[in-house]
């Protein structure tokens, strides 16, 4: 029973939650209901979906979250006394578990029912779940027939599961929004950098989708990414994404997790052309760089005039996480013909410039200025690679919002005296 399964979590335990669309919400909610019986339970996770009751009163009396990525549902809690953030590359989280740096007592996961050979699938979120399952003393699974069965390193034998709870709930879906005119303009600029035969890494959101929408006439594109969403589907259907020029997993879409609509999950289900691996593999810079013309598309909260990227905090307020940005920025820059790209609107919805003289006080440097190459806004694309500080300032000012360009020019002149 559900109650029996979660009863195996004890006070002072360290518990891992699988994330993204595979968040085991039924198990998590049942655990939260035990808050009066528990104390000092530590939760480790990356990006989860659902309410995250464990960060809300009164449940947070028993739990504290240490998150390695921050989403909408955990942002407030992580920035309170009930949570904290662990800065780490997505490619290295597995080391925390396998090397015992973070010992795990229990792992909560969501899986398919076992097949005729006794194997369950971790569905569309392999990422850091696999090493957590390996090292946790107890594995508790939410078994759901609606989970897509995926290929790659996503299978675990039922003997690895200590307690299973059968559920029948729909997959967590994320609907695709229509990109704004600004996002469409950014997408058009970035798509202009993508060559035939390129290998793509992109995240979820309107800008990646806007880029993909402009690639319908390309040929021989491949996917080697940490995650993907619905934006790739039209390109697969049109035969644009073939993976024929990739150096590894030729002809396959390689990813660590996926999030999107039910159409995406139906496409993924038992599809031999899609390979899910743990993030320590997909985000390995040495592996990424082997592919030709790697185009890595990432975003930023703000970028200073020298090219320093803050992508995970607003000042001292933890907003998201390091994730895989550096893994793929570096992989793309070392790839033959590769192009690491930071794509973002020139200003926020409130009109605040995202290109700034200096990063906000307390802001983290997610990607150093030495790693940054292409930066794209709705006003164009510039390449900072090999450029001096003063040259970078001029280039970035040229793609800033017109409302802020004059002030940025003044700040740059005072600093660099050009």
C-alpha cells in the first residue's frame, strides 16, 4: 500500500526524488502527510514538478530541501530557511551519489510496470536517477502504466525495487506556447547560425522552439542534448533530423530527459531511435565535442559588457541552477565547427536591460567570459570569441534594447576609454 511504502522513510533520512515529468507526486504527497511523525528528513533533487508540499507549512516542519536545480515550485522554499541550493554541473551530480559525498537512504522514482523479463523503465527522466537508485539503501517506486517505456540506460530490474505502489495517473504535460514576436526574431537570428549536418543541444521554452521552427529547410541535423521537447517533432517528421553526421549514437536522438505534451510522450514510447542516458554521459564535454558542428543554445538572466553570464540567480536570489549550460557551451566550443550560443531577449518584460555594465551584486557567474562565443537578442547576433573587453562592450551594446543602448555606451566609454 501507499502508506506502507512511505513508512520506510525514517527521521534523519536522506531522500532522493526523481524529477521533471517523472516526479513521483503520489509518493511525495503521501510522505508529506507523515510530517507529524518525522523530523530532519533531507530531500535531494534537481527540477521536480508538482506542488512540492514539503516546502509548505505545516509539512516543512519535517523536511529540508537541498536542490541542485531550482524550478517554479521550489524557488520560494529554496530561498528560505527550509531549503538551500547546491551549485554543481549537471554532468557531475552522479559523483555526489556514487562517491558517497551525499549518502542516500531512500530513492523515490516513477517507473513503468515490469515487462515479461522483469524490467521497468525510468521513462523520460534518466538524468541523475540512475546513480541515485544504485546507491540508495531503499528504492520505492511509483508504478504507472502511463509512463513511456524508453530505450538506453533507462531500465532497472524489479529486483532493484524494494517497495512498489501501483498508480494510474496521467503523465505531467507541458503545453507548447506560441513564441512572441521578440522570441521569433531571436529564433530567426540563431537559426541563421545553424549549418546542415549540425548537432543540436537545446532546452525547453519558446526561444528553442522558435529556433527549431526556422530549421525546416535544413538537412542532416542531429540531436545530442540533455533534454528536448515538442519542438523537434516537426523536424523529425520532415526528415530534417536524421543524426547521420553525428560521431556517436549515429541516427539516434540522445538525451537525459524530456518534457512536453502527450504527443511527445507517445512519440518517445518504445521508440528505438531515441536513447536516454544519465546526465553524466550526455553532458560529458569529451563526448559532446566529438560531434561535428555542435550548436548549443542556452539562455541568460543577464550578461555584463565583458561577456560574463549569469543564468541561475537574480542577485543573491537563487532562481534556477547551473544545469548543463557550461557542459554544452564548452562541448560546442571544442567541437569542429561548433557554435555555443547564448540567446535571450534584450530586456525583461518590465523593460529592464538584460545587457548590463556589471552583474547584480551577489549574482553568480554561470558561464565565464572566456567561454562565451555567440550572443543573440532580437536585435542581432554578435561573436565575442577572441575579442577584447572594449570590443565586447561595443558588440553587446549593438544588440541591446534601444532604450538602454545610450547608457550602455556611456558606461562602456567610461570604463574602457575608447
